[in-house]
């Protein structure tokens, strides 16, 4: 769990990077970055303001998004297996091509977030129901 204490990320585009287990919440709060084809498994964005951030083709397994502001974030073709969403702001976020997420709409702000018919089951995980095609 690498801590990036007071590190300033300004207009950084990470591409093809392996950045597993990084605690981004200890960075300078004025961050501006995007991720394309990156491995960010078990990293943490706890309580961070990450509006309009892009995660494209990323592995976000076990990532902590607890209490983060992800308004307008794009999770294009990203894997969110076991990612934590608790009191997270996901308003206007785009999860249409995201996979393996489990988001409780009663515990997170999801107004105007975008989902596809194929991944709506990720909003019903807490009910332990089976959805068949």
C-alpha cells in the first residue's frame, strides 16, 4: 500500500501502468489525472473528489471509492470486481460498459448515472436474486 503523501498530480495521463495498492487519498487534494489500460487493483480513492475522471479499460478490483465524489466519472470498459462504493457520489457517472460492480443505490448517490441493460444486475446485488437472460 504505497502512500503518495502530498504528491501533486496535475494533468497526468497514466497509460498501461501497473499501480496496484496505491493510497491516492494521501495525495494533494487538487488532483487531475486519467487512467487508460491501467491496473489499479486494491488502490484507494477514499473521500477524494475525482469529478469527470476517466478510467478506460482499467482493472479496479478491490478499489476503495468510499465517500468519494465521482460525479461524471467514466468507467469505460473497466472491471470493478469487489470495488467498494459506500456513500459515494456517482451522479452522472458512466458505467454503461463497466463490469462486475456492486452498487447499492440506497447507500450511494446515483442520480442520472448511466448503466446498460446488461449490467443493471450490479445495482441489485444486495438482494441476492438471480437474473436470467
